[in-house]
């Protein structure tokens, strides 16, 4: 944000905060290279990923403010500038010197935001600043004018912070005075915004919340406690506690990510996402591949590992991918894996151990044989977008919405209002009327999209609520089954077509899929346990355990002991169900195998 820019100066101190004012301001910031994202009235981000998903992409910004017409403007700090946040004006007198004139914003509680050019190593740690003064640097964000309550107080050009201020921020105190907790800390990190979580978004929101809590360094028990708290207070209605436990367990399988991802990884995944948008996903198989790859890219943005050749590795089991992409296990393990590999998009790497989740390698666009990136051609319609859909779910093929209309829904979320011909061109269709009949009208019937007077189509205002309503609507998928019966009188075979189906909502079907997933996973674990028992019995020395087996003690051995009634005392100790004797895990396993 350049305070010297006329575009930047013209958007402050505006009491009439409308959609056009907000959008114009957000685009002005983006035009100066400052990433923006929409926020709620309580400053919480409206989008998944928060400030990390901020963007300068004009189509993305249009989509956000078309959906949330009076959203506050959030800007990440620690990139082009950092902010000294003064909540208590008296604290300014406790500084050793006065702050120099710089671009300054007044906040709703009569505080001040002093903007300084970015400096190396400035995070959200205030060092030894007086109580009442905080810092927003790497890993933080602020609300920018003309958001309601935020007014430009000083239009002086943004300057570099004085050396004495940087020294105070970077200094650490071995015995710092107690600081009053921030408002966000008072919520214990339970929710990003504190608003109710409707049906259709509960599992996804809780899972992303669990990942965020885990990244802060807390243990499994604390994660589960916070998720249960969020489930009781925010989810409408709450999900079963067993389901919350499964969500927490699933989140724990991912490695802790410290801080933000590297710029190199963000750029690499962004290129992949742009190519994902630009690709024409044709047919039923292509729509399934699109959602499977979307799920992999979402994981890669958060937990990817960048390789030297520009590819990105990410871990994810086939069953987790199938649930997230709303396709069957067989589709992911068979058709999608093969097609994505043959097309050069991604490949499933051989597992190092049979009990570990699969590792997927997503290739850079240059590896794709028939893309504009590889051929050096012009960019497609959405080549500039590096953001993935936030609210648009991955619908199943034979549902109320379907994957075809679901792709159009995601397109409208990313781009904002579009004419029918533009949508057809983005999908690679020559018949725009057929796109409207097959997809747009379907979205309209389900209350997800609407047609404007000028002929353009957009998502409805309360899109998240509309998604929840669709997911809660029961429907039946009618399947045709053919059977032949022999007429006892004539001996002739007669053909009898049967039509059958089961009425259930999307949420109910997802729950059934999760139960099936959990059942098959337990069957697979039981098979691993059976193989492990056979290997241990075949060991030449029955009194000792191989070193490789000891490494499995916390996982497979623990499940084996639990199944046989043993009680966990500590991480490496178990109590016998017969004698109560506490044994180390290897000794407990030997005892278990002797009695098996």
C-alpha cells in the first residue's frame, strides 16, 4: 500500500461503506501489490486459510465482494509493511522517543495503526514494548480503511521504522511483565470467527480447525477438547462425539507446519492451481479427476513439500481423498490415479511401509504434455487465478447438484458474475444454451445460483447457507436393474426391469461413506496385525523382538494390546488384564503372543 498513491488516498475516511466502495478500495490495494481478503465485522476472516489465502487477483476479489458485499478489508502484514498497533494511547508516552510521522490509521476503539516499511525478522512478537502496544508482522494482518471504524489519521508517506523501535521490538525480556490477553486468545482458538457452523460445513470446518490448533503445538488431548467445545457451542446441530474424535485423529496424521509455507512452495502450488483452473475437465471421469486433484492441491498448499524439479509431494490416504472428493474408493485407487498419472498431473508414489498413508507427487505445469504452459501459448480464461474454491463443495455424481454443475458453481465462486457465453467458453463448450439448461438452471433450482437482470449468473448471497440446505435435503437415486424370470406355464424367459433407490440426504450419505471408510480401515489394520503376529512368531529368537518391530510399538502393538484388554499406563507401558502387572510394550507383546 503506497500512501503517496492517489488511488490509495481516495479510499479513506468514507462513512458510506457500500459494496462498490469496498470493492473499489480492495482493488486499489491489489493494484499496488497489496494482497487483500474479506473479513467479518469482528475482524475474523471470511475465507478458509484467512490471510494466507489473501490475493491480488482481480477476479478473485470481485468474487469475494460479490458474495460478501460489505466485508471488511483485511491486509496481511510482514510483506510490504508491518504495523505498530497502539490500543492504549498513554503507552506512547512510555516509549523512549516519539514515533516519526508515517501513514497512520485510527481504529474503532480510538487506537492507532502506525504503518512502517517492512523490516527483516518482524513478527507478531512485541518484544519489550509497553503494555498496550503490539506489533503485526509476519503471520499477522490488520483491517484497512475504508472499512467501518478505520480512518486515515495521518497521510504522511510510509517510512522506515527508526532503529530504536526495531531494537525494542526485537529485544527479548527474560522475565517479561504479564500482558493482558488478546480478545482472540479469550476464545482459546476454538473458532476462526465464533459464528454458528451450519450443516454441510461442520466436518470440513472442524477438520481445518483441528489442523490449525495442531500447528500451534498443542497435544492430541487439547485438540480434542477444543474441537468438542467448538462442536457443542458452534455446530448446528452438533455432530456425534465419536465423529469429532475421528476428525481429531485424522488431523493428527498430518505433520505440524511451523509458520507460513515458503514463498517457493506457495508459488509452485499457485502455478499448479492456475493450470487446474485453465484445464477443460471433460466427461464423468474428468470431473472426478478434477475434484481429486483439487483435494490434493488443497493439501499441498498447507502441507506440501517442494522438490528440486518443481514438483510437490503431499501425503493423503486413498480413502481420505475419496471422501473429500465425493467419489468412490475404487475411482481414486483405479481410474483417477491412472488418468492423472498418464496426463502428467500427479502420481501415487510407492509406499515405504504398508501402514502409512500414500504419498502423491503433483507435477509442475511444464510437465503436462498438452497445456498452454508447456506450449508457450496464451493464457486461458482463468490463468490468473491461484485460489481454490472455499465454499463450493465437491458434490457426488448422482446427487441433487452433480459434479458438472458443481464445477460451474466453483467457477462462479472464483470469478464472480459471468455471462452464459463466458461460462461455456471456460468449460470448453460451444453450446452456451446447453450449459445453461444442464448446469446453471440446476444450480438455480437448488438455490445456489441466480440470474441477474443483465443476463449474468452469480452465486446467491448466502451461498454457505444454501449449500447447507442442499446437503440436508433428502433425495433418492433411482437405479435400473434387469432380471429374467421363466414363465412356468410356457417355459419362456421374461424380462423384468426393476427400479430401486434409497432416500437420503448428502450429509447422511457422507456419514454412511465415513462409516464404510472406518470399517474398511479397521479391517486393513486387523490384517496388518495378523501379518505382524505371524512375523513375530516366525522370529528365530522368541524372547527378543526385532528392532524394526520395536519401532511399531506405539502404533500396531498398541492396537493389538487394546484389543486383548490391556490398559495403557504410559506411552511405553501397559498393564496386564489378568495380573495388573505393568510391563514395557515389548515385554507386553511377548506375553500377548505367548497367550495367543
